[in-house]
């Protein structure tokens, strides 16, 4: 039919990249480091539960971190960690954040003074 018109279109949707920034933490008495290890941003529709976090504390030990969303700023998250250092010193803690929805990975280094 000559009056019939057909059209197609393609949309490419890309996820907001994860941007992570490390912090500086001073360990408490007895070499315990606790607090916000990393601040990061992701998609405004992201939830804390879609991220997994692994922290390499710089002393040969690793552990999972906890992700907390900033209720007042969608897309802003914090990584909370706790670790005991056996020796005083300055340590570079490498945090790896993985988004289970978008498969994005980001890293940030924090300085821990124990």
C-alpha cells in the first residue's frame, strides 16, 4: 500500500558510571578502624542492595563492606567498614565496588592511620 508509512528507531540506554572517592580514617584506640571508607555515586534509581563491596585493608586482610544509601541525595552511597590492625602504621585500603545490576566495577583507595 503506497499510503502505509513504516518507521523504526533504536535507543541506547547507558548506566550512570560509578564514581568512588576514598577517605582518610584515623584508627581508634587499640588500632580499630571504623567508619566511612569510601563515598561513591551511582545511578539515582540504584539501591544499596545492588552493590557488593570488598575491602583490602592493606595489611593482607580483606573483608566485605556495608553499603548505605544517602536518604537525602539519591545516587549517593557510603561504604562502611571496620577492621583491626595488629600494628601501628599507615595503610592503603583498596575498596572494590561491584554493581550487580549494571556489572560496573569501581575502586577507590583510602588511607588508614592505625
